[in-house]
């Protein structure tokens, strides 16, 4: 028996919100095991990647390629639901933003989407030590999330600079608070959200992803959202939709 | 003008093997820029992830889910072609293997595919300090690659333990040899190959992926190969097939 | 009041083995606070760096420069005492070894002691996939520690390649077992032991160091042991000697 | 012959500014090899850690413990000399600052000096997205360095949060500009400066430290500066004083 099971069975103060599916041997029916995920008070946090205008506002520079998916999935409302549920439960909330400064435009090495983001001025700020022009810019938070993010409790990390948290303080901030279980949502699905999922797992966190509180760029022949759904399911410990996740968080608050 | 262009234009001793496509503004036609990739002697290496029996041999434990894709793509032969081209050119070759030891089966936290790999005994070795039973096992190299890997020049890193190189010495070994440009191939596409691509980019390497010298698990509703192709194109500096890549490497050798 | 205090005060199942010293304000008497360290069953591990012949055996290649300090401090016996105490308590034990392979001698970039270690053949092994000539070599465990390290429970990580665990799987292995508190000992004090302490703290672990279960090279004008003692005290959450530490571990076993 | 030598011998466009000392075998006279360091245009950067008021101004909260060493070593002027030399040569300059936000005071795990820094309010800022009260605060740059840091060319990274650059974007920013050789100076010697040196070496950079353009806390029985000098010499590829280093940088500018 996998040790994970017995650990979970004896967890104290945890809500068994996601039923562990039986592990189906691959040889039998092609199924993939679902390790499951328990929300444990004091150990679990909500992580939101890039809840910023350039992805989520119709005025954002990336709206042309992500907007249709954001609207089809209902991403803006689902992210709001997760924020609200976490705040109702006093679950720690972490936000990992994406900012580019003028000097980032001097990089000699760029991947395809890095090149694109720089060319369209995505997430641009004038300087790390200035907020001139920041309010309402593409790099700013989506307006409706500001009450959650600016409540004095949400922990905003330094910006990630590629796609994952390797270049910011997210892992340290989580560990300094004894957080080991992460519920991930935010933008964009196959880029920063997925790179955060992958890196947090490399660092030994237990991770689940909320599949309809994210969205991605969809270009001809390149469906970022479909790619992300595949990888979330194959790699994370669990995937679930917003309704299930938010209900579980609220149920824990009622305990 | 993007600084990448002028850098490349003035590179000395490099072969302009991949023509830089014109960067097409997103707003105009939905195109994605292709930063391109130059093979520069002394700065470029071939990286092969998991060229091991459990993925690539019909006797491997994962063959049931990856075998059809391996055969359809021609992965085994393409990996061989890349190894041969790199060796003909004396291009540095790095291999990042995947091994699990008995103690790894005691992990309390597992993702879906980690749980599966442990359950089917994938990449299992008896001990880091023993090679008893290793020869010909699922963790061993595919037999036809041994002349390349065991030639005394190929650098085999410590095993990665999740999917990316965060837990081994790959980045250090590359940097200790002034390698900054990486051609990635190997198994499996959306897991270890993609996690290596992502992490090497987080570490500032310039990366291209050879899209038909890899393959992935394909499960009902979960096409790992399609997911990987999307992410390779969106994230890396360039993607190409084996023929183009091997020809470019050989052309450099002829200079 | 620092939140650390209240956390510790309410910890369940933990042994208050190190009395927290009162935090003395710097301005008053130049004192340095001592955050203290609690051994909590299931969360705490013993980490041993480089318990290998080249440092600890009179036949080791580095004995000339570290031997006098090893003997003066009583390092060999103290490391043994810690191993014994941890095994008596079933405390998880991790060992992070140091190995160099032939390809490591091709590094183009070296620090002073890296250059020296390569020149004297320290920690050399013939190949990661061979143990020919390993038994009894400078890279092998000190003979008297083998019963502890080879008991089937001790977790031996991949080798670190510079001084810290950045290039091996130590952090992942600890996190995959929910270990967040580390008692560090081993060789050598200001190099691998200290680099492990620093990196584990960067990763958010709570760390204490056993100051007489380590030792260092002492060269004219360069006292590695004195440097390490200063940095252990300034940086870690606590320092203690072997007697105190081993007693605390054993007391927990008696609970 | 060590491969480092031949590489250096054939470097193009580099200034042989630090004579490589002969490598003295340890067995003969206890000497430590000095790998040396070459300043290569386009590959070499100056890195300054924590050039901030709390360490370097008589009004800073840490002046009581570091001030005497800062004055004895002449640190403030030497840092200025290095900045001036680098700017005269157009050498890339990176600054890695240290900031704490209100949420950092909620860490459950702290080392000794982390606890102290939080207690004395060192490097405190009100919020990452606000500069209210920042001007002239302990977290601000020492006034005389502002012309160098705010010239539009200096790259200021995100803040490091423990002591090393693991939690910021320094490594990525360096690599994105093809920088592989680092001249390190700044505050404080055995904490952030040394942790930056160690981590950059773990990442495969070639590193030298300017030993009189730094300083450290000196407490009864705990001389941070002496500890740092020992570790700089043992670990880095080279150490030198400001005069030698600045002259070498300026000589390169004159070529």
C-alpha cells in the first residue's frame, strides 16, 4: 500500500474533501491514478499566478489571444470565487505576479513567447522602485481582485521573470510559513501556471490545480489550454473545478 | 530592433543554420515569433533525457502507453541520428537519466504519474552504489545507444528524481563547460523533456527542442505528445525535426 | 512577540530540548538572539555531509590539512555518537556524499579548493555506474559508519558537486518525507557543511548545527573551523555540541 | 595541466590582469592554489550586494555592529571606487538589494541574524508596490551611490530574502546577458556577500571577491569579517583588493 494513503487516513484536522479514487493499475484499463488532495488547515495555501490586466481585462495586450478562452472557461469569475472562499476560511493566499522592467528588454536570449511579450509591452513597469503609471496599467491587478490582494494578509511575492517561481521568493515564503500543500490557479494555464506547478513539485510541495480558474492563449494549431489540462492531470496530485474546490474550502471554514 | 538579432548577426564562428523568421506582430495575423537558434561551436550541447529501456524498448514497463507514439514518430531512430551527428562533430553530449531507488518508494507526496511510475517499478535500481541487476534492466540505456553514451566523452549527470534537472547536476555540468545553448531530445516529451526545457530556460540557457526525437504517453483524453508540441513551440527559442538538426550539426563539422 | 515563540509553545509531541534563550536586544549588550531548535518527531532529520575517508581517515588525501582539527575536536567519535542516537530514535538520517568522476576534471571554471581537490584526486570515482575500486577508497564511507549508512533506512542522496546541495536531490528527498527541521553535522565545516546549512535555510528549512561533529582544513592564516563556528552561530537557528544533541535525541526516544 | 590554463591562454580580447600564481601542491608547503581571474569584456560584471543605508550609513540600524569594520576597512570609499571603475569601462553592474516587507515579519522559521534583523527593523519597506517613506530610509541606497545605481544602466534585481540570490532573479538576469564572470563586493561580508559568492559558484559562474570593498558585523567572539576572508580565499577563484581590481578594470577601458 502506498504510504500516502495511511498518512492521509490519520491526518488530524483535515477535511477529506477529495475522495481518493482507487488506483487503477495501468495494465488493466489505461487509467491514470489520482493521488487526491486534502486541504489541511495551516498547511494549505491558495496560489494565484498573474491575476493581472494584460491577461484578464479586455484592455489587456494579450486579450486578443487569451480572451476567448478566458470567456469560454469563465476564468475571471472562477478566480474571484477562489479568492473569496480562501478569504472566508483565512486560508493563506499567495500571488506571484509577472512584471518586466526596461532592462528586461535587453535580454540577449529569448524564447518565442518571451520575445512576443516584450514586443507587445506586456506586464511592463517603468522601474522596480517606482509605481508611476502602474495604477490601471496592464501590469496592475484586475480591479475586482484588489480587495482580496490588498487586504494586508495576501502575500505578494517578487515578480517571476520567466514563467516559473525559480526567480522569485515564492518557495521561501511558503516554507517560512510551513505551507506544504498548494492549490494553484491563475494565468496563463500552460505557461506561468504550469511552470509554477512543475517547479513547486520539484521542490516537494503537494499540488493540485483548479482547471477552470485558468485559461491560455489559443493560436492556430497551438491550444495552450488543452496542453495545460493534459499536463495538470498527468503531473499534479489532483485536479478539480472551482465549484468543488471552493465548496471544500468553505466547508473547512464551517468546521 | 530586438537585441537578439544584432548579437546573432555579429556572432563569430557560428553557423547560421536556422534562418530567423521575420517576427510577425501578433495583432496582424496571430503568428508567433520564432527567435531561431544558432549552433555555435564550443557553446552548444546535445541533451538527451531518459534514453532508457522503460520508455524505448518493447520490453519497457511504459511501452504500453508510449510505444505507439514512439513508433509513429520514429523516435528510436531519430535519437540515434542525433547522437551520431553530435559525435561526428565532437559536440558535447549530456544525458540526464531517471532512476528510482528503494527509498524513493517511501515518498509521502506524489503526483499522478509519480505514483504510477512507482507502482509499475519504472526506472528502479537496487541502490545508488550497486549495479547488480542493472545491465539490461528497464533503467539501463537502450542497447543501441550504449556506444554513444559509454564512449568516455558523454557526460552522464546524476539522476533527476521528479521530471526536471532541479535535483541533479545538469545545470552545473553545463555551466562548468561554458555551454549556454542546448539542443534537447529524449523521453518523454511532456514530462522530463519539457521539464528540462522549462528549467533550462529559467536558468537562462538558450534552448531548442527536436520534436521528432521524443515521444510521450497517450492515454484516453490525454495526449502527452500534442501537449508537448504546443509548449515546445510556445516556450523554446526554436523547434525543428531531426533531419534539419542533424544536417546542421554535420554541416558545422564540415566547416 | 516573535511568532516563533508561540508556535513552539503550542507544539504537540515535541521535546523542548533546547531552552530558548531570551532574545537580548543588540543595542544593550551586543548579544545575538538564539532562536532555539526543537526536535519534533516526524519532522526532524539528521543530515551528515561527506562522512568519507578522504576527510576522516588518516589515509585520506585531505588528512594532512584536516586531520589535526578532526583529532582536536573529536569529530570521528562525535559523528558516530550522532548516528547512534538518531538510529536509536528512528530519526530519519540523510547522507549527502561528495564524488568526482573523470569528466569533472574537465571543468573550465574552478574555485581554489575545487582546483585543489581535483589535483589531489579527492573523492574520485571511476564512473557513476561502476563501483570498481570504490570499496575502501577515499570516496568510500569511513568504515565505522557503514553499519549506520548501509542499514537500509539511511537515505543517501546523489553526490553534491560543488559544496552545497543545489546539484543533488537532498531538498527534494527531505520534502518528500515532510522533513522541515535539520540537524547538520559532517565534513568539512566551512565548506560542504556550511554550504548545506546556507542552502537549506534559503529553502526555508529550520536548521541547527552540531559544532563538534565537524572539522575543517586549517592552513596558515586560514582557519576554516573558526570561520565555520562564526557563521554557524550567526546564521543557523541554533548551535550545540554532540553531547547535548545526542542526549536530546535519546530523551525523545524514551518518551 | 589544468584545462583552465589553456582556456585562459587562448582567450581573445581579455586582459590578463591577475597573474595566475603557480599552483603549489598541498603536500609540499601547505599552499592553496589560486586559479586566478580574467576580466573579459562582455562576459564580466560587477555585483554589489546590499549597498544600503542600514549597513553603510552611521544612521543605519546595523551601524553599531558593522560600522567599526566599515570604517577600518574603508568600505564606503572602496565600493565607490569599484562603481566608478565599472561605469568608466561600461562594465555591466548588478545590484542585489535586501528588503523586508511587513509579511516577512510573520515567518515561523528564523535563523539568529534573521531574527535580529527583523527585531531591529532592518531593511524594512512598507510594501513592494509602494515607495512611501523609502527615500532616505535604511533600505534606500547610500546617497553617494545613487548616481551609479540610478543611471539607467545598472540592473537592480528583486530583493534577496534570506542571504543568497536563490530567492531573486540575479542568476537569470546575468545569464540573459551572457555574463559568466562576476566580481563581487558589498555588504555584509560573511552573510549576503558570501552567500552570493557560494550560490553563484553552485550555478557555475566564475567568481572573485574584492576583500576590502565589504565588511561585516563583529561581535564578541564572532568576527564576521575574518570568517569571510577565510572563505573567500578558500572558495572563490580569486580575491583581490579594490586598488588592484579597479586598476584592472580601468586598464581594460583604456585598451
